[in-house]
C-alpha cells in the first residue's frame, strides 16, 4: 500500500501547476473503476438508475446526470452530514459502507454503552 498524505499531495500539485485539476481527474478515475468493479458500464447512468429515486428514468437522462455529479472520497469516521443539517445533495454509495449513527447526547442514560447504528448503507444505496 502506498500512502500519500494530503500535505504531500498539495505540495506536489503546487510544484506542477499543469496538474491543478488532478484531484477531480483522479476521483473521477476511481469512481469509474469502482463502477466497473460493481458490474456497471463506467460513466453510464446505470449506478444512478439503481437508486429508487431514478429507477425507470430514461438512460439518456441518467447518463447525462452521471456526467454532472461530483465524486467524493470519505475517510473512515468522517461525517457526511449532521443531524438537522440542511443539504441539497443526494449521495449514492459506490464503495464501502456508511453508518448512520444517532446524534450523541452527553446526558444519555447509558453513556458507556455505544449507541446502536440507525442504518448501514452499502454500495448502490442512496440517501
């Protein structure tokens, strides 16, 4: 495993201005490889059509939409959204799992007992 930390990545990008858009290019590449590994035509709207919200939509529409979405890599333990936070995004899980956890309340009765997850989302799930 080769690990490149964010600071090293940023310094390298600053040294090579022609690579300024590399983040989005690399993320796009990763997403396409994951789509292929999941059995979808890379870059097509198939992964979007799998979502209940877009099921039954014309493939031309979902392929067009797929070309406009933003890819995001989430680090383990990183929160995508917080309870009560307004968002205008929809997330479709390509790889890994997302665990929806209840909002931590300091005065909880059994603070020593971890709270049960509300849901666990897997590739293809959306929220």
